């Protein structure tokens, strides 16, 4: 039977070409579209690689009237330890890191300063980018971003003035410059908090406590990240300090919670496609393919009516015919699937060479627009190669889909054939 | 000789026409029976009924010990595979299979290994004088050769009876004669029972027995 099926398909390859191509197309579309969807999800997580977390929490602040001295960057409002403590109790939260991002408008020039706890995960991630020197051991030591150091002719061991205080440069840190929470100078969190606490200009805008921070990096397990985000949002909205007023009587800003999903809308690429669209396209293609394959199979059966009549007349039972048609269909499915798989692998390799650009929200890597000749330079964009790969799950799914299409068409075909009366076929054909 | 086919009060209606009307007769093993009659007399329908390709409305057909009229379609198919050979006027070969594979076609659904299957087909091909054309496809064979393939295919299962419906109808007279000679040779040498529908009196006269049908009834049985 297998031999007959193979000969039939080879000798009349033109008759079956359409079905095989349709099966190949379904395989290609299901694998490629879904892998593409996953790749964009994965791409949206890439900015988080810089921070060793999956959720970023910030709070909107107010713009100071006097822009001088030490200020909270981008007017981010302080986040209290009490809120962080409540978030840390959420089951799905694995880890929390904090930082304090400051803008220092010194007389000589503007500096972005980041207070870091070197023992938390964010601090450890930053420490891994140390290219020379050591991480600060005392509150009077700082790391400097390498490009910033080169621009300002800074060297290890030299002193640097920040808001009237002298700090020793103990090392250089190498960052790409377009990372989330990029900064020029990195110092101990405690010292940054003290600096912020002492700043009169800052305290006029937002009431800052010595243990406050303005960026919280939360690491939540991926499958439960949505649930964790919801709980974080609940904690944020129920924060009692929301109801208060700033020292100038302004409204206290809302919290911003950034997750990888926040970045999905920021992705721009040639083949960007949404999840819903992927499902709609996959469904339309599968249904369309099933209809085309069914039509083609029925047409082929009509073409072979006489042969099936001959087979019945020499003793093929319904189940023998079903087996024959089933084998023929299965071979078409296998060949179409193999073609589709090769095309998918080729498409995925090609797509892996395309790049995606992700616009980082300004608040996550802020720089004062008014200090730049071209304000657009403050916009941070990350460019990555599309992290697409051939997913076994979609290979299996596509095979199951085309197998179902094959079973349906095979069933329809044999149903038609088994209605044939051999003598009628012989008499009228 | 033993009785191999027994037909009793067989009737078949197609549309409003009673094509076979209360027909009864027996066929002995090793007989070469010719069925004759004008067009529309019911010859082909009778052959179809005897071969289990069509179901009767009334009466019974006994082949060997098996009653055909009570069988389901699948039982009939299995019965045909093991007991019946059929040769059609238009050869009815599968165009994508070569000579050897066409001869072996009735064995395809059987659980026989391919080597044994083709060996049996090769033997049947030898019996009909087609040993030189085993790899040829139907479109590479002459009409006479195609009909020989059909005869070999009908022989492959060593059937109790071979039914042939106008086997020379699509052949020139010389080739037709050779096919009839072949059938007679198989009849005499192997004792194969044949039931043959023909318009040709010359072919009928060579048969051991002739049944003449008119309007679905036996008018002559000699």
C-alpha cells in the first residue's frame, strides 16, 4: 500500500503539488508568525537585562522652580521604604533592588548621579560592568562612566566635586550609554540619599526622607509577573502618601510601573506584528488551507474515480481504500511539513539578522532636554538583533494543525470514495 | 465436474427496467460459458451480479459454499479478492503502476511481503506471455498487452471463476483472437472456469456452453 501511495504521488506529482504547498505554507506561517511574536516579547525584555529585574517602579514628581544644586532626576518623586517593604512581601516577588537617580546642577557642569546599593542585584549587575578599578567601599568613593571620564579627562585616584563635596574616583564603569537608568557618576546609595536629604531645592519640591529612593527594580517570576504587577499597582494606589501634598502644595504624582509589555509598544521593526494579529492570521491561513486542501483532495478523488472503482472491483474494502488514501495524505503532510520546516528555518535565520529598535521612556534614562543643543538627543533608543529562534512548540503545533487538516481531508475523501459502487463507475466512466 | 456457481431466481431492477428477470442456472467447475444477447439484454448486469460487483434485488447466487446476496459491501470485496477474477472490456489498469504491480493489485491489501507478491505477479505474467513487459506502464503497452495484464491480474488470486465482460471489445480481431486463445489455454491447461460476455458468435461458438439472454431472461442455454 505504501509503495502504491508513493508511486501515485510521484507519478502524479502535479496533482498533489497544491496540497503539499498549502501544507508547507501553513507550517511556515504557524512557525514563523508565532516565533516572531515570541521574539518581540523577548525583545521587549531586553532593556531589563541592564537592571536584573522584570518590573521597574517610579513615581511622577513636580518640576522645581529653581533648577540648581541637587534635584531628583526628571522630577521623579521619592518612594518610601514602607511601600518597598510591602512589595517585598508579595509571593511572586523574588528580589527588590533600589536606586536613587539625581541631577546635580553644579557650577562647573551638569552631572547625572546614581546612588547604588552595591550588594543588591542591580548593584551587582552594575559592578559586573566595572572595566577598571574597584567598586566604592566608602561613601567618599565613586565610579565614573568611562565616556564621561574621557570627555572630562578624569582618572582613577583623582577627586571629583559633586554638590560641593569631594569624592575619589576609584574605578570606571563601561555602559552602552543607552541603557535604562544610565548615569555619569555612581556612588553609594546612602551617600546619595544623604545628598538628596540635605538639598534645599529638592526638599522644597518633594519631601524626601533619608531612606527614600526614586527607582525600584522588582524581579518577579515570568509566569506570575502579571499577577505580581497587579498587586504592586494595588500597593501603589493604596499608598497613603498619595493623598498628601508636596511642600509647595502640589499634587503628589502617580506611580509608573514598567513591565516588558510596556516596551512592546515601543518596538519598531519591519515585521512587527501583534499577538492578536498572529492568531487571526494563523487561524485564517489554517481554515483557508483546510478548505483548499479539502477541495483539492475531492477534486483528485473525482479524477481517480475509475481507479478506485477498479480497486474495489479487485477486492479493496472500504478500510483498505481508507488506508490507501490515509497513507497518501500522510505522505503529503510529511513532505509539506518538511518543506514548511525548511522554509521556516530559513525565514527565522533571515529574521534573526534584522534588528529591532526599542525606544526607552525618557523617565527611565532621563537627561535634561534644555542642556542639549538638539533635544532629541535625550531620547534613548536601544537597537538589538531580533532574538528569534525555531521554537519546538510551534514546530509541534504546526504539525498537529496540518495533521488535523490531513485527517479531515482524508476522511472527506474516503467518505466520497466509499460511496462509489464499482459497477456504476465501470458502467458510466 | 462439480457445481461451482448456482444462480436461483435472480432478479435485478435498474430504474424502472427489470434488467435481470427471474434467472436460474448453474455453472460447473472448469466450464467455459459464453453469455450472449442483444444490447440491453442484461448480460453485463448479470456478470456484475455473479461477480459480486452489484447486489441483486431478489434470488440467490451461490459461489462455492458462499451466498453472495446476503453479504455486505466489504464482505463482497473480500470475497471478490479471494474467489473472483474480472476482466473488463476497457482493461481498467492503474496508470501509475507498471505491469507487475498492476497484476499484483489484488494482493496489495493482503499481508504479504512485497517480494512474494511480485513473485506471484511474475508467475501470472509468465502464464499470459508478458514476461518481457514487466516494467512497462499501461500507456507503454498495446491494447492486447493491456488486456493480458488484466487477465493476469484476474488470475493472481487463483480464483474460482473469472468473469470477462467483452474482453475483445476494444481490440482488433487478430489481437482479440489471441486473447480468447489465451483464455481457452488457461481453461484447458489449468481447469480455470470462465464466464464470458460477448457479442461475437465466433467466440461464443468456441465456448463449452452458451447462455442467450433476451430482456433479462434466459432464452437459450446449450
